[in-house]
């Protein structure tokens, strides 16, 4: 597999506008501020890679911070979906108006993260974000949890990054690839586990939200057999929100992030689809591989 760097420090690599040049020189993230957190594992070089473009598909976001464009718009999308229009996000008590529309946000860079008293030895039940709707008196009314996932890459695109740093605006594709196996190994297992944990919470009336790029959602649906039944929001619900990069854009502007779709199902439906014997490879696959390998010796 090969891929190209689609966005670099928030912009098209070919963008030579003053704004794009400035963030590159400072190695800054234009979406959450501060130094870019994408660091290459071997050289520790700040890569600045937000999204990549495989040869066989559209762009894939590979940095979670890229999903927080437009002042963390995805958090407001989830809050509105869960609690209705008109709600506002609050970082602290100073932001509260106390009219029943305040949503306290618990997560990284939003004032403070929640501390849970006991960590399960069988798995982690910490989530990326908790959005808590408050009553007019400032006490808790209800809450939802949100996980956000982009996609990791395999191999290395360091040569392409170094070429960009050297001034090449269209470096050759790297031999890196997308780690789609993460859908099987980690993402679905965590969603099922955390969804069951949250079902035990009386005030988590609408369950768990999962926010991801559209290609990640498409791979999840494919892994689950191509179909997920829709349900209304309820305890034990799992709601997917997926987003697309909508381009091209003008010089000096990042590609807009647009909501691609929404679907609510249940943790039970996902768990059953995940363990069902659907989408199995051709029978005899292992035997064929063994025989082929033996024939080569």
C-alpha cells in the first residue's frame, strides 16, 4: 500500500499562503493550538500530518486533533443531538448561565478530566469526553459519554515529511498504509465494553456516542456485516456520528469538516454483529496458505 500526505499542519501541502507557512514554521496545530502532537516514533520528529490519502480511497484523518476543527464543533454536535438545540458548552462554573441549557464538558483541554475512583482490571472504562446537562440550579440532570477515533497508520511516512520540510510540495507517496485492523482489535471491543459500563448509569439515558471520520465508520459497518438496525436513543444506545473532509479549499484555509451522517443502534446489536459468523473468509484459507508455503520449500 502507498499513501500521500493530504493535510500538513492543517493545510494542503501545496498551500504557500502566509497563514500556512506560519503554522508550519511554528510546528503548531491550527485546530487545538499548541505544538503539533503527531511525533514520528523513531526520530521523534514533529510530523504535522493531519490526514493521508491512500491510493485506493479518499482522504483518511489520522490525527484526533484534526476532528476538533471549528472550536470543537463535534462536541456541540453531540450535545445538541443528545439534549436538544439551544444548549451551550461550558468549561467551568463561570461559563454557566443556569437556565437548564448548560452542558459541562469533561475532557482534555476543557478545564478538567473526570477522575473515576476504581480502574477495572478487566478493561478501561475511561472515555474521551463526558457531556453533562445541568439543571437550572447547577446540579446534574443527565449525561452522555463520547469516544472519538481516527485511524492509525502502519509503516512510516517520514521520508515524505522530510521532503515537505525541505520544500518539496508534492513528495512521492510513502509505503505507509492504514491500520484498518484496529477496527477489529480495539475499536469495536472498546465500544462494546464501555457501552455496557455506561448502561449501568441511570442518568446516562442516551448511551455512548462514537465520533469518527467517514472511512472509519464505513469499515466498522463492513466488519459488522454491512447493516446496523436503527433504534431510538435509550440506555445502552450507541450513536455513530461520522464526518467528511469537504474540499478543495482556497489558499490559507483548512478543508472544512462536515457531518456525513448519524445512526443510533444499541450495544447489544453491535456485540451480536461483531461475534456473528458474517463476512468470514473463504473456507480452507489456512490450509491453502500452509500448502502454498510448503510447496515453496
